[in-house]
C-alpha cells in the first residue's frame, strides 16, 4: 500500500463518522487530496512537515434528522433559559441582536441561549425561527449555527 493509499484510508476513517453520504465523503477526501498535492508542489521552503487544517461544516435541517414534527415552540422551549442577576446586570451582550433592544432592560422578556452561546429574547428567537421555517432550517441569527431540538 503506497503513501497516497494510506492517506486516503486515514482520511476516510477520520471523516466516516460524519453524517453524510458516501458520495459527499468521497468528494471531500478528493478535495483534501488535491489541496495536499498543491501544497506539496508549492513547498518552496522544502519543509518535511506540512500542516493542513480541515473544517467540515455540515448543515442538517430538522427535516434531515427526523425532527419534522418538532414545533417551533418546542424548539424554543428546549433552549437554555437565561436569568438576569438581582442587580439588573446579566454579564451578557447589552442587546438582543434581533430586535436591538436591551437584554436586561427591566422588561419581563424571557431570555434564551442557543448552543452557540448567543442570547436572545424568547419572543424574538421564536419569530426568527418562524422566518427560518420557510427555509427548512433553524439557525442562529448571529453565526448561522444550526439550532436543533434536544430532549
């Protein structure tokens, strides 16, 4: 088994646990291989060790992972609840990035945190998800990280 075969087998083993089709996996491995070949051919310094960082972003909508029946209210209710400190401070960003109003402004708005650690008014994120629903995926309005239902 040659070096290229060993590398391809290693890449396949590394990425095979990702939730994707074998066609997409093969496509990613080929792209990595092409990039590695390019790096080797342009190795002006003659380095013996080359480093390549690979980031694979997989967007899975709720419909793709058998959560079609999850309502928006159930999704919002599954988000972490955030409370404001007694003195009115929250140690959070000052504003909700959806409505641009203060998070700890004394209103009775409930606050929720997504898995990507962004905090929003519960009503605002509910409206955002309703907007996203037409596009078949629920994402954070700040970083577009997929928001999924967790029991």
